[in-house]
C-alpha cells in the first residue's frame, strides 16, 4: 500500500510520492522560497499516512524573491538556448558529475524543469548524517542551492531479521547476544549460509534489504551417517546402525551376557563418530543341566 501525499503549503515540494509503509521522505522549499527540509515517515496510526518524524517541524517556506521568466541561457556548446530547450530533464545528464549517484543517496532530481529544485537525501536502508541537500536544475547542471553545497553522508543500516535458519544450517550473517541479533551485515551487502559439520548441502547467499530484513533461501542440509560403532562382541550395537548426525541409540548387552545397571546411550556427533560410555556386561554362567551323567 502507498501512503497518500497530503497537500503541502505554498512553496513546499516533496519526494513523498510512492512511499510504502516504514519508508521515509522529505519536504523542501521550491526555488524562490527559503526554509528547512522536514522528514516524514509513512506509518499506520488510525490509518495509513505520512507522519512528521520526531525532531522535525513542518517545512515553512517563505518567498524571498519573485521569479521572472528565464531567458538567454547558454548551452555547453556556447550557443544561446531557449527556455524550451532547457526545460524538463535538461540537467539529467549531469547526475553523475554532480555526485548524485553515490552509494546510499536518493533524489528526485531527474526530469526537473529549469530552475526547479530537488532534494538529495539517503535512500531507504540508510541513516542520514546531517541534513539533506537541496539542488536546482540550473542551465544544464544540477547545482546545490545556497547553504547546501555538501552532500549528505549515508550510513547503511544493519539487517536484524530474516537470518538463515534450519537444522544443520550455519551462517555468517550475525549472532545472538543477550536476546539481540548482532550483525555487521548492512543494506546491500551479503552473507553466506552453509551446512555445518556433519551435514551436507549447497551453500546459499542472503542479501540485506533496505527494510532491515535478509532475503534468501536457507540451504537444505542432510545429516550424514556416522561410521559403524566398533565395540566388543559382548555389546549389542545393532540399534546404532544407520544413525545420522544428531541421532542417538541404545547399546545393551549381546546374547550370553547380562547387563549390570542401565544400558548406554550413544550419540552420533558432527565428526562422524559415536560418543558414549559402554555399559557393564557380565558373561552368563552356563548351568550343568543337560550334561551327560555317570562316570567312566
């Protein structure tokens, strides 16, 4: 669902169109107006809508001069260009040269008319350091307006949800500490999910999305079979045949032997072998019944 964009005051523009729940946007002042950008969040209170972010007040843009019709602009080939030639999209080619394609940056500058302003902020999944910068399409180049010559610094956010899970799965996407998920994997970066010792399967890649949630499919890990349990003949080890990583079995005494105490539990470990303590088995004493009688 998209947040509806309210009608802002005169002289106020925004990049709030097309925002979804949990994303943010900015309002800023048009050319010929003076004021401070404000941050909004698409959230759900009683209904879906844009809410002013804490720490900000709504943009109030004050007219500072009356714009006249721009004429006589020069193109890069030094020929005089008409206003129509330098209208919508005339500055788009300068996007990269103006630094607007940097990692984590977001802007609404493309397609702007001559002398229209736009805002450069941080994309979803990044936290801004400082204020966004207002730019203007001037002649054929995007130029920062007065007081806004420095692009914002955008720090990628970590992903804390959607990490790989499953039996035998291990990953480098982060770890649990004190009930919290700790990670160095941030927006746009990836981590690997593999099958741990004692399991087999194909590794998968997870990507940290701007929403703060990892995307990817956990590998399917098949438990490996432990090697046969080698013990003396007095022990009954048949129940352990075919056991795989994480499974356990009960070892008792073979026929002709008596169990003293309890049977033993053996576990199939990740290294491919069994671990356990052997039970105590005593040999049975044969009776004399059935033996031939008499002497000589």
